[in-house]
């Protein structure tokens, strides 16, 4: 592409920069100011670099998390919040321990497979666990296959034909989330799961698994998609091949942690809240750049942007960085409990936890089911900035407990194509985040917060 | 992000896979089939890997281009085209020669700056060219500054506040395209230009510059944005600093090249054409993955997809891979000339030359100015796939000559945030392309081609 003129003619019609009356800008003018503040010399990307490089592996209850929490609250204080708080939360505590290993044993060959224990997995015996393998396409196949005494290998790929990759993740995700418990119910002794990604590479993706009270807890690990393809091909050629799994994890007593809160007090309705937030914790093995360092930095940046454009909110604008989203949701539950006790009303709780990619819209949810229709009245304001979607939804995991209490919630919708390339892996690092995509997410959130604050939802 | 259920609820409502009558599918069903064929086991990404890794630096008129052309036409033949053609085109021929260098001289210090000669630049004397420097923010500043005998350093950044980065490229691009000629008109002896990118890194971006017949041709190079910042800071501290530029390029006689053409003959209107295309040439220093290897592979894939879904087009569907887009546009001009001589009518000429990123819509142009409005009647069919935009435009550089002859043109609109991170650099390689984003572009193009073929535009 070289043609300068043609590209100019394709440019989106941008609202004018000229203000008729700077003291009382129109919504169109305010959105332009917000996007200017978000895109021109934003500190967001450098902040995300610091968060992910200085505090990787910030699982709730760890020193890395606590470091990130103190760094974040200092940032909120520096940008002039009227109030900051470390809101105490007690969180479950699980440690990976010495690195896990999954080995494919075929005849005399020992073939290491790239693997990560699932979050919350129990340990194997210290010398590991060796058994033959049953490959299954999904959890349902347990009912028609004898898996007693075996290692179950769930090898269901994510469906590539869904344009929204989150839908494919949800469907294939059952084998990671429920698979180990269901396999144990049928007599399996361990589980390995194909990593939840469309990418064919050697990066294992961890994530939580949920045990059930009435069945044995068996060790469970994810293997990379390349390892899964290799394992499947080996089993087709040699059904007697075995796996040796070694997992050194342990469960510890619950630990102290905290949600990070910073707010700008509202001038008219200080007791009513517009919340912006993401989760500050990450899995133990990842820098957590897209999940959810991006969301935290974008949420902080919403406050910076509103101050930069000189907007005095009528509602209290509160940034909340939740703890323990990845392995407990205790931060979100405790926040909602305390908000309920204080009878705080949230005019909107806006979450961002789908990666720092190019945003295209919002999902919104409320008791009446019409929040997305109400927000859609601003569609023409947003379209010049590439925000087209206002659809019904439930915001995200961390605002779920608030929605359950009758508050209106929303979630930023970034493009989902690349998210599961990095999700829950060591590769979810700052170099995978594009500066402008990150900034556009913060701008879209700030714009929605401004509109809700000015006009109500 | 861990919540499986919430993500499922956010999933876009996808059209049903069940066909009422498989022999006569609805448009909704056909789009679903097209997207399935594009997203499930597509060969496109591996084809792009081969094109970019085996034929990098495929400037028109070079052996690399010819290799890419023969590889492409074989691919078109393999997928069952009714006709293929290497359409001869004579192209300008410019060689970079031995690597260029730009050195900053300050006192006894010699500081190398990452640089690439602009495409088409004349050479410096063999020993290089040394002079003091005048930094200017844009071409207009030439009228108020004495640049005689100096090297002009155009240091205008791309405007970060435009959401469409192409608009910023167009504005800042004047310093690369017209800057050297205008500086020469004012007496400058050479030009260095800040690379056209939002990224702050050490990657220089080349691109064409346009000399004028009535002014001297002076050497011109782009330097990386990091180098531009360094040079600017040095000049602020020491205005006497100099640059030494060495460029070893040469212009050669025009060379033979060819457009690559493959088509599926139409069953009802074989003499009417629906064209899909990109440009096969790239700058000499780049694998050209986004610019425009992606567009070529997507265009080829449109034919594969239509065959895969069993659709027999009524119009002739023609894939054209143009030569010499980067430094002459001779391929597009010759194609349009021959089409005019043959009185071929193009019902649509759809170009893809803005990178293999997530598509969000199309621009369309015709003589009446209403092509985008006509295509917008299919908006609801496209929205489940994330295609929202149908805007007035001119397609792109290679379909420009067809539009000038009265044909209807269109251009795929992928997201523009990352394009100029890689544009015209050595870094525009396969690893910068996401498989699914590439495939979604091919799917959107195939869907538009199908709809125009079935219903007319």
C-alpha cells in the first residue's frame, strides 16, 4: 500500500476539534477530547510494561500480587484520587511448587510434552504417576468409555468456525473445568487436557479446574496443542503408550489479599458509583499482560483521562482492581458484599477482562434486560471511533456479583481473535499488546463512563 | 478471564448451520458455509508463509517477483481455475545496491542512524555526502526556512489522535512523497525523513518518493523514529552537528514483469467480471507479509472458498495479483488499459491492500456514488461476522484505474492500528500475521463476492 491520497479519502469522518463553547462542550466534542487524551502521549503502555515486568505471576495471596497492589494504589494516588483503599479479602492459596512434567513413554522412548498443571490441581505422588491413556473428544464421552485406572486425555479442539473465540473457549473449556472431576467420577486416576487455544504451538495454557466434593481429586495438567497432536498420533500408532505425570503442587491455608480501589468523588451524587475495573491477579506462570494487566491499566487510565479533559463527574467514579479472579472470585464477591452492606448503588459497573485488543463495543446487562438498548442511543457518537456493538450481556466475572444484586453492568468487547493465543501462558507479555489498541480500549471506557455520568443510563 | 459461562453468553448469535433445503441455501446459510470454509483447516496461512519466506523482497522486475508470480499461478491452477494468465507489464527498475548508511557527526563522534533509502532515491556520490542539517516539521516549513546547501530533516510525527491510522499516514506522508522534491526546489542537497509509523522503535520504513521534472533529484532516506528522536535532541543541543549520507542505488532500464491472473468462468455472464486482488510486489527489503502478501493470499483464497462451498458463480470471478504497486502502479494501469480495450465490464473490483488484520467492513465507490449504500443492504447478513462498515471510498490504488473507467470498486477495511508498525520494513514478516485475522478477511471478501454475484450491486 503506497497510495497516500486514497487512504486519506477512506478516513473515518472525525468530529471537529473546534468547540463552539469550550465551557459547555457537546457530547461529540467531549468524546473527541477523551480520545485525544487517551491517544496522545498516554502513560498507559509504559504503566503496563512496569506492571507486567515487575510483578509477573501475581496470583492472589502472593508477594507478587501484594507488590502489584501497592504499586497500583500509588499510581491512583499520584493521579489525584479523592480516596484510595486496599480492601481486605481472604483468598485461597495454591502453589505450583517445583515444575511439573508430563512424559510420553513409548517402548524405551521418553518424550517430554510441554505441560502446565491446571490451577488447583492436587499433586501426584512424589515419584510421579504412570498409566496408560484413553483419548476422549469431550467430557460427554466418559459415559461410553471405560477409563478406570487410566489417564484420560481430553483432546477436544476449540471450534475454529465461531467468529467470537470466546464461544469456542466456553464449549471446549468444559474438559478443563469439569473434565478432571468427571473423569475421576468414572474411575480415572489423572487427566491431561489439550490447551484451550486455536494456535498450533508448543505453549501450554493453564487455568482453573473445579473439583467436586463427592469424587476423588485427581492430578490434572494441560499440554500444548503440538504435544496434544503428537500424543494423539502416538496413541493411534501404539495404544499401549503410557504417560508419566509429575505435579508438585500444594494447597495452603487461605491467605490475606486485597482489592485495590481509587475514586474521584461525585459532585452531585457522591453516594452513587460508576465502577471501572479489571482483575489485578494473574496465573502464577504469566506476566498477565492481556489477562488482565491491560484491563487494570485501562481502568486506571479512565480516571486519568477524565481528569485530563477537565471533566468533573456528577457520580463517584471508582476504579476497582479485583483480587483472585483466576482462582476463586473472592475479590468480586467481597466487594459486592461490602457494597451491599453499605447500600451503595452502582449506576454502572464496567469491566474490562478480555484483553487489550482493539475494542468494537460493549455488552451490557441489568435486571430489566434493556441496558444495551439504552446505551445504543449513543451509537452514532461512538461509530467514528470504531465502536459499533451494544449487545445484551453480563459484563464479566468480576461484576457478576454486582449484577446479581440488581446493579447495571457492562463489559468492554475487544476483538477476540488473538486472545487465546496467549491466554494463561508464559507468552502473555507486554510485547503482545499494541499500544494503540490498549489506549483505544481506555478511551472507549472513558467515553461510556462520561456519557452515563452526564445523562444516566 | 476465567468465566466460561459468561463468555458463552456474550457470543454473537451465529446463523444456524441447518439448511432447510441444501440445494437452495439462503444467503444467511451461504455466508455461514463461506465462513466455515474460510476458518476451518484453511491453507491460507501456510501459503502466506511460503510466499513471504521463499519470495521476500519481490520488487517488480526482480527474480524474487518472478518466482512469486510463477508460484502464485501454479497455486491458481491447482485450485482449478478455468483460465490463468501471466499478463505482461513493463515496469520501472530501481536497485538499492550496497546497504545505505546515515551517520550523525557530532564533534569526533560518529553515530550510525538506522536508515533505508527511499524507493527511487538517487545515489549520493560514492564517498557519501556530508552537510549540516535543518530540522523541519513538514513540507510547508520549507517556505520560511533557508535550506540551501543543507540536508533537510523532516521530523513530522504521525498524528496519534486519528483512530484511522491511514489518515495520519496520508498527512505525514507528504514529507516522504513530496518532501525531497520540494526541498530540492528550495536548494537542499539531501533529505532524511522520520519513518511513517506510530511506533517508537529502531526500524526504518522505506517507501516511494516522487521527483519532479523541473528540480534536481537529491538523495533521500528514511530514518527510524528512535533515530529521529536522537537526531532532533542532538540538533537541539548542537545545531552544528552534521549528517553523512551514503546511498548506492541506481536506476536501470525498464524491465519485464507480469500481473498474475486466474479466474472461474461465469455460468450466466462470463463476459462480466468480479475481480478480487492485491499486489504481489513488495519493497525490496521486506517479506511483505501484510503489504501485500496477505491480500494476495486472501484473493486466491476467495476462489478456493467459492469452490469449497460448491458455488457456481454467474459472473466470471477473477483473481488479479498486480505487479509494481509500490513503485509505479504499472500493473494496475496496464490491466485497466487491456480491460478497456476488450470492453470488459467489472461488476465489482475488490481490492485488499491494508494488511491481513481483523476486517470490519468495506469501502465502495462507483460513478453514481451510491455503491456503499447498495452494499449496505447486506449489513445484517454481515454483522454476525463483525463486518459493520459500508462506507464511500475508492477501493485502493490498484483498482483506481478501473474506477476511473467507470467500474464499481471496493476495498476491504481491516483494522488499521498495527499496520504502520510493520509497513515497508524488514519486520513485515509472517509472525506479524494472525492466522484467524487473515482468514476472516478472505471470508468477508468471499461473502461480498458471493452476494454481488447472486444479486448484483
